């Protein structure tokens, strides 16, 4: 029984995440009837397990970790970053698997997996789930575009149509890499970080040159690279061109296409609780304004001007806050009041909440079978840099 309890907890966690993912994708919610019992089951199972082992400290650790995960999630919920169901699902998984299970161990390429970090398993799960959000978001937004908003496909494919600029950029980076390889042996410090910085600076410098000078320089350096190593240069240009095109598609997908695909206009009377506002609404000097600038736009403006106040460009009283928990009845009543007073239009833009449960499920599988992605990335960087 002692050996089987951790395995039972893992099986319950995986099955629960599968159901939560289905529910989140189908109805946009992770039901309380799933998460609340899971928290109790997790504490009960680990209570039996650690009492049988005679280790009450680990039981206390389970309770502390579960509570800390809940508080952390609650703070993010209050900040509008997570929905309530996400918080409760993470709390339930922390209760079920508070420490890294020692059940799954295997070797691949002489490396012992899973690669674990020094902090508790639930933190690894949270990190991996957040990292898993990107590939899931790409698939989810692509599905929405193809199914509901096919007119956005043209915008999505614009980086592919813009192949000329991508090819020029490919040759600029290739030339920068070639020059860096030539310069690096003469530098006192020969580490990858210096080489990457040099490639970036050279690419920036070459791109700023007049077109005729740029064309001559790129041609000469590329011909030199082809003479030195034809196969490697051709392979590098091909891979780089494909990568730049792919990154362009991903960038468009995550910015303008994602913004349009996941947002819809509703009349004030059509608004319901739980709908997620697409922007903040604030009041300043008696007027109501929309704050629909993305965080990246605000950050760029702050960096460009050196004025951190651009990070919060409202400087007024927030009326409706863009948060993952969505609109409540008070928000809807306020919007109706503002509309009846003629202070806002009879339309409000809301965004579809991207289901987070599938990312949590992917994060759980990664955590169990591969390990902590952030810790693995740190080890890879250390290997390159030192």
C-alpha cells in the first residue's frame, strides 16, 4: 500500500487534468466539483502515506506546500492573471503530488530523467505549465482562425508572402555570423555570449547601411563564406530563412491575429458574468477612456522615453479592469449606467479566455517524464557559457 499510494495520486492527477482540459475547452470552466474533492483526496492520500511511513514532517510539508500554492494562485487571480479554476486545479495537484515522485526514472543518452530542481514539485509544474502555454496557444489560435475567422488567414500568412525581406535579413545575419567567426579568434574573451552580442551588433550595423553598400557587403561576405564552406553556408542560409519565416508567422499569430481572433464586440445588454474585458476602462476628469494598449507597447514607450509612467498611462480611476476572472455583476451594472448616461457607446469588446487546463496537463506530463524545463535550460546555458 505504501508503494502504491504515490502511483495512485499520479494516476488521479493525470485523469483529473484530462477531464479539466476537456471541460475548459468545451465550456470554458474547470468545475468546482472536480477541484474541491481533489484537494481533499490529495491531502487524505498523502496523510495515509506519510502516517504509514511514520513521517509526520512530510505530511506537514504537504499541507504547507498546498497552502502556499493556493496563496500564490490567489494573488495571481486577484491580479487578473489566472482564473479561479486554474488556481484550484494547481492547488489540487499540489495536494496530490507535493514532492517529486520517485516512481519514474529512466536513462536517455546517458542522462538520468526526469531532471529535477531543488524546489518542490508544484513549482516545477507551474513553470512547465506556463512554458507549455505557448505551443498550445499557437494551436488554439490557429484553430479559431481557420474555423471562425478565415479572413485572418491572409494576415497570418503575411510573413511567408514577405519572403524578400526575410531573405535579405537571412543574408545579413549570415554575413554577421561569418564576420564574427573571423573576428572571434582575435578577441581576448572567447565565449558564446560575446559572439552572440557581436552577431547582433553587426546585424544591426549592416541593416542600417545604404542599400547599395549593404548589397555589396552582403554579396562579398556571402561569396567568401560559400568558398570557405559551401555546404555549411547553404545549410545555414536555408535553416535561417525557414526559421525567420516561422518566427514571423508565430509573432503575427501571437500579436495582431491573436488579438482579433480572440476578441468580439457585444452590446452592453449582451454582456454576461465571466466575460473577460479586452481592455481597461478608466475615468479621468469626468471623462471615460479606454486603455487598450498591450503591455509590450507600454514597455516600449517607457524604454523609448525613459518615463516609467507610460507603464500606467491611465493616471485615472480604473472602472473596469481587464482580468482573467472576467466581469462580475457590479461591472455589468456600471457599464449599463455609463451607457445610459451617454458616456460610453453601446458596445464592449471582450476576449475569449484561452483555456489554461490543457497547458497544465501538458505541464504535468513534462514535469513527470522530463523534469523542470527552466532548470534544464539553465544547465544547457551553463554548459555553453562555461
